[in-house]
C-alpha cells in the first residue's frame, strides 16, 4: 500500500508537469495558426481566443494520452536509475505487479479521455464550424477591414476601403476587383457610401474609373464616372447540410454506419484504446541502459506515440474510403499492439517459461 501511494504521487507530479508543458506548447501553436487564419479572413479577429480555446479542447485527448505516456516512462526510468527497481525485483516482485497501481492511477485520466473523445470533440468542432460560418456569412461590405484587401465570401471579388471614422456607411479610396461572366472588372473611386435602393443594398461610388477586360478575347474598355452604383452581394446563408463527421455526435455516427462515420468513430474510440495501450507499452519498454542515458526512454516514448497515432490516422483514411472495415482495423491495430505489449511485458517479467507457468497457474486456479 505504501509503495502504491508513493508511486501514484510521483506519477501525479510527473503527469501534471508534463500536461502543463504540452498544453502551453499546443496553445502557442494553435494561437499562431488561428492568427494566420484570421489574417486570411477565415476567422473573426475578435474571436481568435474563442476559436483557439475550442481547438485546444478538441486536442485534449491526445495531449492527455501523451502526458500519461511520458509520466509513466519518466517515473519508471527514474526508478531504474535510482536502483529502486532492483530492490523491487529482489523482494520477489516483477513488472506485472506494476499493472494494478499504474491503471489505478490512470483510470481517471482514461475516463476524461473517453468523455473528451466521444462528447467534447464533436461539440468543439461544431462550435468552431458555427463561428466560421457566421463570420463567412456576412455580406461583402461587413467583411471589409480598413486598409486591407479582403476577398468576398464567394471568392469573386476583392475589396479595399479606407473607412471614414465619422461614418460607418461611407469610406474613401475604394478599390474593387471582380470576375463575373467572363469579364474582369477593376473599379477605383475616391469615395463611396452605402444606400438601400428598391430593397437592395448598393455601394454608391463617386468620381472614379472602371476598367473592363474580356478574359477570352483580351478586349479592354475604360470608362470614367461621376457616380456609379455597385450592388452588394446578399448574405451567404449558413450551410445546414453536409456537416463534417467530426462535428456529428457519437450516437449519430452509430445510427448511420457509413464509411465516413465509421472512420470518425474509429478515431474517437482509438483515442481511448491508445491511452490504455500506452500505459502497458511504457511499462514493458522502459528500462535504463547506462551507456545510453536516461533520455533514451523518453525519446522512445515520443517516437512510439507518434508512430501509433500515425497508424490510427492511416486506418481512419482507409476506413473512410472503404478499403478496410472498422472492426478488423481496430482488432488488428489496437488488439495487436495490446498483445505485443503484453507479450513483451511477460517476457521481461521472467522469460517465456515463467510466463507460461503464470498463465497455467491462473487457468488451474480458475
């Protein structure tokens, strides 16, 4: 009991420190990524922190799994280096005795990973999608920021307006480039204002030039105007269909077992199974070689984790395209890794003869 409590305390300290470091790194990366999207006009600049928060929340299962894997590896590595494992083995215990205290520590983390993967992940993706759709659903004038070139929602126009600080419906030095019906049009004006004419929003431009180019023939026509009305495109409706499987609830994926839904379901279930297997892999693979150093175990943990999640991603794409079924893939990958880690652990516990005697003794007791 004393050993279990001391082991869990050390695992808790290592897990907490690793989690803080990883969350900080991921938040920094997501902040840079979200700021880049905001600069391209994909995300509302005032909602950058909100989008970043939802994104980090969606990646928390992966962060928790890696934190658990690193914490177990680092704790066992320290015990090997401090010769505590030698004392443990000399007392007649083996590596299999660590399974119970490790999973006793890990089960709350595994529960949180399951909740995040099955419930929070689709919810966060849905929130991000709604934020982006609402921002993209504004009309062209509302999308324009002062002093910046902004592409319209349909991708057919580019606007540049220096908005007047004294009025929200007028601006100076207006530039519009559009491509419609085989014609490329460039309009520049000294000033402009928004007006509603016959129920339509028009951008009334004053004192400017209009250059039209026929894309097919290259014919050009230049005209000067004192006043010109340019229709503002209506608001883009927020799409209510063709929702990505990542934003759909888990029960919807179960009720509609299409290949895209099964591929997303394999990713969510794989998050939990990967966390279960990572604890066993860390216990079976961790050891200290004085010639290599204590960092070798952590390097192996990072490479093993990256390889594992890459295989999950590959399997997700295969299931989505119908090349492989979900159940065979889950059994092949997660079941195969579980058996490999368990066999490795039993082999290190006391060799294959001891493993056979252990299994035979359990069968006879049953």
